[in-house]
C-alpha cells in the first residue's frame, strides 16, 4: 500500500487486443524528525514505478495528472534485462490491483485549467 504524489504525466499505451496499460511514477515521503539528542533527520522521498492495467489504466488516462495524490494497493514485481553492454540491469515495479484518487476534485480542475509553461 502506497500513498504518494504522481511525479509526471502518466504514460498510456494499448497492447494486445486494445488492452490499456498505464505507467506512472509515485513519490512517497517519510517525514523528517528530531532525535532525543537533537539530531535532525531530514525528509526522505522514495520514487516508485507503478503499472496499472485495463480499467485502472483507463481511469488514469482520463483523470490522473502530475501532482495528484493517489492511494495504490498492489504487489511488487521484480524484473531484469541485459543492457547494450551486456550487463544485467534490475528494476522494481508496483503492479497495482487497486487505486483511489485522493486529490480533491476542485484541485484537479484548477490544475487542468492552469496553462503550462512552454
């Protein structure tokens, strides 16, 4: 389970037989704190690659944008590939089973109406 903010506009594509797949980055932040001895521990942000399929991907395509807050339930998926130099590269993704949009509608509408910078 993750709660975080979308880092950039989601990427949507359609694969076999028109099945929608969405890919997005989600930033989760662990708040900083102060130890008893006065040492400051700063905020720590982690970035997660999230994959959503079918109906969830279609919802993402229509309603989810950069900066939106999401609740994601899913499972961790580990994979690897060989890069151009023949080295094995590993990556981790979250394959979402459930998603809830946490950004209030008024904020979503305002963000969509704001012109972007060129």
